[in-house]
C-alpha cells in the first residue's frame, strides 16, 4: 500500500471552504510579501542613489526591483491584488515597540536588505502552493539580493572608514629598519593617513617586521593625539592577517576578493586593482572595500604595456562610490589631469618616497587635494 503524506489523509474530509480559505490565504501572504520586497528594494535603491551617490549599485538595485515586478506579472500572480483584504488582515495594526534605530545609510541598507530577503523567502514558500514552477525565479532574486547587500553595505562602510583619506603612499622596505622607520614617521607627521607597504624583494620575515614596525608607529601616532593611520599590505593577505594589518591590496593576478576576505576576515580592508570598468564593477560586487585604478602614467617602479584611458577613469569616478585611488606614475604636476576626470584619491610611490624631502612632497599632495575637494564635491 502506498504511503500517504502526513496530513493528507484528512484533506478530503475537510470542508471545501476551509481548503479554499487556505489557498486564498496563500495568495494574500504572497501579495503582502511582494509589497514588502518591493518597498524594501526601493529604499535600498534610494539610499544608494541619494545618499551614496552610486550610479552602478543604484542600477543593480533598480534592475532587481524591476525583475521582481516582472516576475510577479507571470503565472497569473498579478491576480493576487483581487484577494487583498487590508481590513481583514489580523496583523495590520501590529506595531513594534522598538524604535527603528537607523543612524546611517549603512543601517538603512542592512535593515531593508534583511526585510527584502525575508519577503523573497516568503514569496518562494507561498508561490509553491500556487505556481510551483515559479519558485526558482524568486530564489534567484534572493541570491542576487545577497550579492547586492554585501556590495551596498560594504560601500557604505568604506565611505566611512576612508573618509578624509585622499592620499595613500606606497612605501618599500628601505635599506634597513632605521630608514624605514624614519620614512614612515615622517609621512605620518606630514598628515599621511594611509600607507601601503609594497616591496617585492623582501623575504617574508623582513616584510613581517616592516609591517609590524609601521603598525607600531601608527599606534604611537594615535596615542600622541593624532589620527590613527591605516597600514595596508600589498599582495600578501597571509602577512596582513598574521600581523593584524588594516588590510591588503591585491592585484588582478592575485587572490580573488572573496578568497582574500576568507584570509583577512570581515573587518580588515580588502583593496583591489582594476584595469577596466568591467573589472571595477566586478570588484564592487565581489566585496572589495576600495579600488586602485590604473596604471595612469609611466612610472620608474614598474613597467606597463598599457595605461588607463580617460574614459575608464572618468567612468569609474562617475559611476562607482567605492573609494578609488588612481595609481601609476602620479605626480603633483599630473594631479589636475586626474582631478579633472573626477578622481578624488591617489596612490603615490616614487614621487614621494624618492623625493629629497618625502614629508614635504606628501604635504604638497595633501594640500593640493584638499584645495580641490570642494570642487570635486560640487562640480
């Protein structure tokens, strides 16, 4: 004898009105979840558009919202509105006694991403009772939302963490620890708030020692009343994680951003180099905290086969809110060319570290960028 699913043995014995009522309830639940999902996605879109000024992520949110609307017009689901019963909704008057607790764009994004995800899950469950073949469509939207959530909240967090940081100085290990220490101290004293320790020639033990030294100097600088500069490690996610550096910057041929995140954890910064707008957009969706774009100009520290064109740089500056540093041969004389494209941040190596007075050179960059900041904010 075939087995009977639990509960099914009594289905035929139940009044038809009860069965129809449950189906009608599924339609009403689907309608409510559809409304919640659409509302939450609209808040996410508006937050990205008006608070983060991020055209790329705004478009991602808009596409997701429009695809949800299109899915809800398929399989007869548009008829859900006929069963809407606000007056008969037992939960319509229910209100949470707790305040919303929104204090930042990141809070808005997190709360509404959670709301949208819950609503999409409810849609999956309810549509299984009405149009089983459509379950996969809502599941795909939910996974797309998870990707958008990570990118959007990451963009909000990065905007806060890198606020006021327009210059990152790339420093090598110098000839010895004493010279490295003197260089880092002078840069922090000049107002540099972010350095990247980049030296391809140092063996791992010496690289670890240099990064630890830079971190100790950064902490002492903060203890003495100054801001705490960030210390980033180039390429070596393992080194960054081992010494609790502030983050790691990985190139296109290094570990992917998701793998870097597994190594350094959720709090450290994950920077990514992008050589095209497509690479920049991919890095955003993969969870990068900031971008390095270029190479912009010829440089004495590295040979390049091609350079970033103006269309690429202008496109990144105009469509992505993630903090973005132009890199490669950047000098004080070339800054106006970059800032004219909307670039607000630069990463500089030899123009500062090989200058007769690195601290003075760094101050020159900082002062120039600070003068341009009001124009960049209000073009």
